[in-house]
């Protein structure tokens, strides 16, 4: 205590001055605390304001995306309906094509069969015609052979008859 007194001489009114100084420092400290506190609050309010802005922007983007997704969903449903319709048309067309091919194949088979029957009939008729011609030819050949034989027989008969006549005449001449 004597060391303190030596360095700080006590004067009357010094205590009051010190007390005033302390009060002033306490007030200044409180003011700085309030400012510091207000600065922190202001900083937090600024951060809060930024966060609110970011949240509002995100909500706006979310609303836009939701609208876009709903629009896409409607378009997908429309496309699915179109795809279903096209699949049904394709099946119908494939069925018609299959039926047409079956008819075409049947008609081709019928035509081939008809051509084969016609060809067979023509061949049969040709065969019949050829057979008739062959019979006619054989008949003509047979007639020719018969005619030749008759001619030969006649010719022999004529020669014999002449010989006989000649013989008869010679015998008659002899008599």
C-alpha cells in the first residue's frame, strides 16, 4: 500500500476523479458493447436478409421447375397416347399386310394350280390330238399297205391271168 501511495500521491478530489473516470469508462464500455452487439445483430440481420433472398430465389426456381415438370408430364402423357395410337395403327397395318400376303399367296397357288391344270389339260389335249394323228397315220399306213397288197395281188392276178391267157392261147394255138 505504501508503494502505491508513493507512486500515486493522494490528493483531495482524486477519488472523485477516479470514480468519475471509472463511471465514464463503464459507460463507454457499455456503449461499445451496445455498438458491438448492434453490429453483430446488424450482421446477423444482413445474413438473415441474404438467406431470405436466397430462399425466395430458390422458391421461385422451384415453382418454375414444378411448372416445367408438370408441362413435361402432360407432354409425356400426350406422347404416350400418340405412341399407343401409332402402335395400334402399326398392328392394324401389319394384320392387313399379313392378310393381303396370305391372299396373294393363295391366289398365286391357285394360279399355279390353274396353270398346271391348264398345262396338263393342254398336254392331255395335245396328247389326244397326237394320239388321234398317230391313229389316223396308222390307219392311213394300214390302208396304204392294204392297197399295196391289193395292187400286188391284182398285179399278180393280172400277170397270172395274162400268163393263163397266154398259156390258154398257146394251148389253143397248139390245138
